[in-house]
């Protein structure tokens, strides 16, 4: 399936949710394939937004989990561990690792904290359950079409380990937190307790749940040094080709084994050349031998891991690992990601063939083994271009905007431009000029907008008046409004934002320019029609999943004053954007 933009068949108020839409599209694609090429195999790559934040799910699913997490994350982790042992999905000798320092015990929390956090997990569980249901709907359709017996299903469940990126208290505006916005208090979040899971909030659960849901391992997402940051459930179904399906396979494997497995199962030789270009060899190993032999030896003998400087190397049942920080420290102490050089990091050593959950650090006992594995990591890191290690997420995020360009022109009809293709005006002085046509009957709608509900800007007309609005990370809105309605005919309107001088340059955690206060002005022709202050213009990296549009606001609305797309009822002929500093 190719990638394409999705035009929702209705807004959230009409019951729209991306996951069912993706399933409907996948089912349609399979039906189309069977209609025109039933004699040929198909390959369907299906990936949902779950369970990445924001945790958005219909309320009726949330209601199913009411009260099911009141026991808290410490008890949930113990319950999960016991269930894993009973089901045989972890070895009988596996140990439950302790709660890391910095995460509070559930019993130490206030009543309000427990109420909020338990509900956050109810929303998350509903999101996962809803996703599972929708994946099941896709698989049921394949079964109803009579295709199950000849279809290999490889189902990976999860988003690395559980994510602690909601911070210690969770968040209703998660990207705002990453972009350096203010942290919501428990009281703030409790005010809209019943709206968690709705499109109104970019919600994420408290970090304690990420630890609980990665039982029995240490750590969680971002911590590539430990299995809690890398392991996900993996299910294989291939009727007639898998024997002893009741036996859990314990061979070491990695996500890069998926492609070799598919090639092997399809009896297709991976090409050495494509269109005359020599291909890099596949790194992984086929898992097909384990389908019929649960005790088949692992073919994947070595694997490096690295993200944001957290790193590890697996080799023949041993893991050497170096961890730099805890994920929630990005919020409580962002400077932590820059502390010390990488050569100062402490390395740990685990014999995972005997210690499944990495419960016992053997670095002091086997220093020579640790040293050998550190050298192996260095070799693999160099071979795979891991260096230089980068300590922070998304530094130098890719952009296609030419370096040094300050003048940009967008013609009528431009829409859904990814933010990487437009200049970053975050915290920068700029001018936006639009040539528009206003009918005699009046006009309303968006002239140009960037971002969405969780951050961005919009130049639009409402009640006949020109408005320039700054959405501050979804946490607040500021606007300047023209003093009188726009005249009819072909006119030019513009807005100028002049950022206050920056004393110390700063960047948010996501690597974007920091927001800046400044003065905004509106013009109709050469006449100034409004002026006001913006307390914080920018940090629009919080809208990385949104777009830049002329004549409408695609995706979620930047402004709460209108509903997307709020299409312009006149005509937008041209918009120019100039960076002024």
C-alpha cells in the first residue's frame, strides 16, 4: 500500500477515528487486489497510530476499563509478571526488576494523583483494546474472504517499550511539554478529567505506567540500552506452516529479522542489484526455521542498539549496556541530556541467556567480558554509521528549505505541505502577505494556516474582520483583530510579527527554535488596522504531524474560533512569506 493523505469522512463529532479508517482502506485494498489479481500474492503493511500518544479513543471503550487500574502501577506490574509466568511467555526463572529511582511508589501518591493516573491508564488500555479490535476486524475479513490458510501474519504489538514521555504526572498537551511549554498541574488535568481520550487533548499517561507495562524488564522507551526500551510482543500466524503454536519461541530476534523472514517464506531471493544500484545486504535472519522447530538455534547472534546515546550490544546471550538518563528527566531537568561526555557513561553487563530480565549487573564480576563487548559495540557502531552519538531527540531535524532563503511564494491551491518544506517562523520576525479576492457579499475562512490544535498560527477572516492568531502549544490562544470589516474586491492583506530581541538563544527539546514574545500588526493595503502583543510565538515543532495550507486549515484547527477546514469563501491568489531576521 502506498502512502497518501487521508481526507476524513467526518470529524470526531461524527465518530471519525483514524484506526477504523485505516482498516476500512486496507480491507478495500485487499478486495481490489482479489478482484483484479487473485492469482497473485499480496503484501499488506498495516501500521496504526497506536499506542503512540496522543491516546485518543471513543468514550465507550474507556468506560469498559473504569476502576481496573485503581490498584496502581506497582501492583499492576506484579499482576502482569505473575500472569506472564502462568502463560509461559517468560522463563520460569525470570525475575521482576525493581522500580527505578525517581519513579514514585503508588502508595506515596495523593488521592487526586491516584484518581488522575488511574484514569490515564484506563484511556491507554481502551486505546490499545480498540486498536486490537480493529486489527481483528481486518484479519476477520481476510478469513471471511477465504484467504487465511495462505496468509502469513506477522503482528508486532507496541511502540518500543512503554513510553515515559508523558513525564512523571502525565500530560494533556504532550508535545507542548516536549517543546518547552509549561507543565500542567494535577489540578489542571483534573478539570478536564472526563475529556481525556477526546480530540481536545494531546494526552499521555504518567511515566509509572510505562514502567508497569514493560514488566519484567528495566526501563522503557528511549532507553535502548535495556530490553524494557526495545522489546515488544510478536505473534506469528501461518496455518499449516507453524507447528506447536502453543510453545513460545525464545530465540533472540530483532525487528530487522522481519524482511528476511518474508523473503524466505515467499521463496524470493533478495536482489543484489536494483536498477543497477548495488544493495546493502539484509542485516537480519529468517525466523522461518522456528516456525516448525520451537527449539531451533537462534540465527541472530549479534545486534547493536542506540538512541540518544543510550546504547547496548547483544552477542551470543550477553548484553553490555550504557544508559545516560531516565526519559522523564527530559521534563524535570532537560539539561540532563547534555551532562558529561559519552566516555563518562557507566556500562552494565548482563548474561541474558540465564538472566532474562537483566536483573543482575555482572560488570564488576566479568570486566574482561564487558571490555570485549564494548569493543564490539564500537565496531558495529562504526560499521552502521552510528557515530557521532547525539544526546537529544531530533536535533537538526531534516528540512528541504534552502539554507539562507528568506523569501517564499505560495500560489493558489497550495495545501497540506509538511512543515519540513516550509520556513520555520518559530520565534522569528516575519511578514505574511496575501493577495485575495473578497466578494461583495463578504468573506470568511482561512487565508493561510500552519499547525493545528496543539500549536500553530492562522491568518483568517471571521465576521468580516481579519484575524492573526497564535496557538501557544494548545495551551492558550492570542490574536489581533482588524478594527473594521474587509472591503470587497481584489485587496492585499498582511501581518508582520517583530520578535523581541533574544538575550540567550534557546531551543526546545525537539530541536526547534524556542518561542519568542513580540509585537504583531495587521495591514489592509498600506493601512495598519490592528496591533498587539504575542507573549509566546513559536515552538511549532509541537505540530509536526500537521501541515501548511492556503485557503483552508487541513487537519485539526489552529483556532478554537472555527471548525476545520474553514475554507476561504473568496479566493486566495498568492501568499508570500518573508523572514525578517
